[in-house]
C-alpha cells in the first residue's frame, strides 16, 4: 500500500470514529476513560495539537467543536450526565499512576 492510500484510509477511519462517537451520545467520556484510557476530549485535544503543529491556529474550544460536531457547552448540556460515585471510583483506580 502506498503512503497516500494509507493516509486516506487512516483519515477515513478517524472520521468514522468521530461520527460514531457523535452518534453514541449515551456513552459518557468518563466511561471511555475508565475502559480505554482516552475520551472525546483527548481526541479533540490531539486534533488541536496536530493543527497547531502544522501552524494552524486552533483553540481548545475550536478543537472540541470540530470533534463533537457542536460547541462543547452545548454537548455537555444535552448529553453529559454527572459521574456516579462508581464511575469516579473506577476512574481513580484506572488513573492512579497517571
């Protein structure tokens, strides 16, 4: 496989992941962090950092909007619930060495 095709496939997979996470509004970021060690915020930060490394001026909020498909405040209001005590405890265990 040539490098351009690989780049295009990776970009397509990333776009599909982003779309999937925009559609799965029932999945909370803390659950993703507890199970996978990353969440939507991590992905949006990596996106922002990649833009900044290439000389594209992108703020944290712009990166989040690009990933969430809406302003982060709107996402939080519509879809984010308060973390349960069990979710918080699981986070402490899974990230104790972070």
